[in-house]
């Protein structure tokens, strides 16, 4: 689910929860929803970050830290958004 981030004070900021999905899947799904397009028509996420490495790192950090992973994040640009994968289960999308 994509929701506006009220705490950021900007309508161009959105928060996505991973909710049991891989972070790479959540990112593609959210950006497709926000842009009103089909996920298959987006450029490969692999053009900016290795999705398998992202998903593996996310899982590893969360398992190793027992859920206390809020100090970790990965930030990268994708399709006009600054994507911030927070290891507490949230993904922030801000227009760049």
C-alpha cells in the first residue's frame, strides 16, 4: 500500500510498507501505482541497483538484528524518485 507521508510535509513524499514482500517488489509496485502505469513497462530496477542483492541484504540485516534495524537504510534514484529502503519495513519515495 502506498500512502502519503504526512510527517515529511510534502505531497511528493510517500511511504510503502514491505509487508512480507521483497523490497524490490514493493518498490516496483509502488512506483507503478504512483505513475499510473504497469509494472512491466518500468525500466529494470537492475539499471540502478541489483534487486537480488538489495533483497538479500534486507533479509540478512533484519534477521541478524532481530527486527531492531531502524539504523540501516539504502538510498538510490529510480524513475524520478529518491528511494530510501529503511530496514524497519518501510520504503520512502520522494520525488527528486
